[in-house]
C-alpha cells in the first residue's frame, strides 16, 4: 500500500500555534501529528509515503530527513495551494495500488486494521473505504448516511441540520480503480470531502471506529487530544 498525507495547509484555525510551525508538526503526546500517522501507517504495511507541502515546507523537510522512514517518504511541494482534491489530481499518476489518503490534522487512536479489513472485504461496487465516527457536533463536520450494506448513501458537508451524527474522519483507503473514476469526474474541484465525496454514493464503504478520534485543527480540540494522549501514557505506565 501507499499513502498520500495531506499536509499543505496553513492551519490558521490554530492561531498563534501555527504562526511559526506547520500544522502537521504540531505535537500531540510529545510527537508531531505527522509522526503519529507515519508510525500508524507503517505498521499497517504502507511502503511508500507522499507528503504534500506548501506552508513552511523547509520544516517538514527537516523533520522527514531525520525520520527513520525517510527512505520511504517523498515530499511533493506545491508553490500554490491546490486543495485536497487538486493535490490528488496533480499526483494521481503515482497511485497505482491501494492508497491511503489522509488529512493529517486528525488524531486517531484506532490502529486502522479494521479499516483495512473493511476495504479488503468491501462490496464489489465500492471503490474505497473510509473511516467514520460518531460526532458530538455533526453540523461542523461532513456527515454520512449509509445503507444496510455499509455503503455510503449520502455525504453532507457542514450542514445546519445534518441528517446524521456519523461523520467522516477524512481517512480514506482507495483502490486503483477509484483513481480511474476520480480521473473521469475531476473538473477543477479543490476540496475532496465537500466536492468529491458527494459523488461517491454507493461507491464507498464505511468503517466506524469506536476509538478516540478528533480533528486537532482548533486550540480546544488540540488540548483534548493532548489530554487523551496523556491519559493513555499514564494508563500504560500503570
């Protein structure tokens, strides 16, 4: 498997925290969030990582150059932000096998072996599988509805009265057939979740995690992630 780690954004919602640091290098539990994802996906068998960069790219390069997995990592610099869909479009020729597409500004305690199992056993019509979780604030998320087979029947991005409290975790495991489909439907979209996922009805299977999952894109959520990581560390020591 391969992985595309989406890490080019400014992280502006984090305010002063990202004034001098890219969001993917913000630490949770003493480790940059990018490091959490590299470790997790390496343990699942990913053998090639692509990381797109734009904001403060030299810091990401410096981190990668010191990382134990550096030989498996390729940095894809964007001189202008392409957006999550635009980045996949530019680099889709790289994805010729099962590929994780991950927004790295999420902290996920799940090992994701269940997501891999869901992908491997997905219905024939499904081109991808992706992680979902129960959200306490669904109006701030992209939420999904599913059919009896676990296929996504609808995707609704940040609606005032969402039809579900099951939210997308923006962790996608895509088949090479998905990228063929993506090539057919791409037409200058920039946001993968808001513009591409609604076109994936009946073509994406869902894996629901019961583990801790949170978007660290705000100071409040980052603090919650830190508290959870500290609790887990303490529990491990005990």
